[in-house]
C-alpha cells in the first residue's frame, strides 16, 4: 500500500492478487465482516482500493475480482456507492435489492445494518460524516443529534439523479487529487458540500424532513445578522460551517436563516458565496502583468473548484467573463 497527504487530504492506494490480503484490507477499510470467495482464474485483475479523504468526506475506487459477502453494522457515517461493473444483492433490514451497473444506493447507513453479496464488482463509494450531512441539511447545534434515518424499502436512484451523483463525485475526486491545481482547502470543502447535498436529495431521510428555511424561533435583529456577516468577512478564506455562523451570531441555525433571508435576501451560505466571489473579483481586478496566476487559480483559492461554475456565477454578477475583469483582461487566462 502507498499513502500520501497534502494539506487536509489523505490518499492511499492498495493493490494485491492475494485474496486473503484483499479481504483483510477491505474489512479494515470499511469496518465490515467480509467472507471472500476464490477469484476466477481467468479474471487476472488484482484487488484494488484507492482512497482520497478529508476529515468529513472519503472517496474510494474499489475493484473486487471475486465473490464476496460482507456485513456492515450501522455506523455514524453514510456510505453511498455507485456500481460500475458486476452485480450486488443487498439485504437492508429484510428488504432485498439487486444492484446493476450504474445504480447508486446507500451501501452503509447510520440506522440499519446491511448484508451484501457482491459478484466481481468495481464501484465508487463516498463516505460522508454526520457533521457534514447535518450542516448541509441546515441542522444546527440546537437540533437533536440523532443518527440519520432512511426508509427501509429503497430502489436505486433514477438515471438522471445517478448522473448528477456521478458528476459530483467525479469532480470531488479530481479536486482531491495530488496534482489538482484547483484543489484548495476552500474548493475541496465546497466539493464535499456538493456531494453531501446531492446525497441528501437522492433519498428521503430524517435530516431533510424539516425545512431548513422554515420560520425560526422568533424575530432576529439586524445586529445579530451583522455579527454572522462580519464573521463571514473575517474568515472567508477558511472553511466555514453553518454551526460556526450560528455560534458567532448567538442564535439557532433556523433563526439565522430567517435573518439572512430578511436582511440580505439569501441564506447564510449564499452570503458566504457572494463574499468569496467578490474577493475573487477584487484579485482579478488587481492582477499585474507577469504574475502568472490563472483565473482558475484565483477562483480555486476562493472555493470555486470548477472553472465553468465560477465563470457562470461571475458573469451573472459582473456581466462579463472573469478573464475580462477591467484591469485583468489580457493578463490572466483560463
């Protein structure tokens, strides 16, 4: 196995043709009880597991060239899997589901155990920690800290949702790569939030049963919202959570949503995106010839890991492409 880290990303690659070594490694990686069959002699590909992980999101690419049966106890995190090849039969709380290539489903949940029979599979998985899921769902510290619950009877996500999931996880995978110029702490944080938001939207769950924009616990004054807004301006160059902002304002997350909607016509996280876009705009305007920074580098520094998304957001606000910022035109290139 090889492993490396840079900033807050830990990367590892494991490969073997030994079935027992493969079984032991996967059991450790997923905290699962695994029974491995004998690899098919004609199937010469090795067992392989590659992981790119931050504290709140772990993305894996997995190949198991054999039959395997494994059992997962309920865990703190949510494990979502997209099957790329092979076949899986999953028993979740007595409900059997067959997965085929392209299917996206929860493969490990915080509320019920899973039993899986996998047959020569390749898959991509995303493990999301509850702190990330709660924050993206708009749950503040005042909300009960219970494990996320999901319906016991589930079917694979529709094809269009599976395509969105694949695009989101692939983008996050690229940003967590060793050689990604756009992989900054802010862009990786934004990518993790994107993956969590897609996951929460795909299947009904207790974290999104509430409306995070529903009326809070009472009226909130402008001074309270200003405290959270000032926190954003002071810390925009660092990852910020909704919990951070609620604590800075001294109110609940829902009350803070009310205040930002009333005074700024957006959510707290929407306000944060505005501020970061404005910071990127300032840097593009202040660019000097010969500095050598690209628009993509400036955008990534402020949390925009996808150049296309940044260009679209920039154009909506400033009416021009980022490379045509008033004093940056001709100096920076995508």
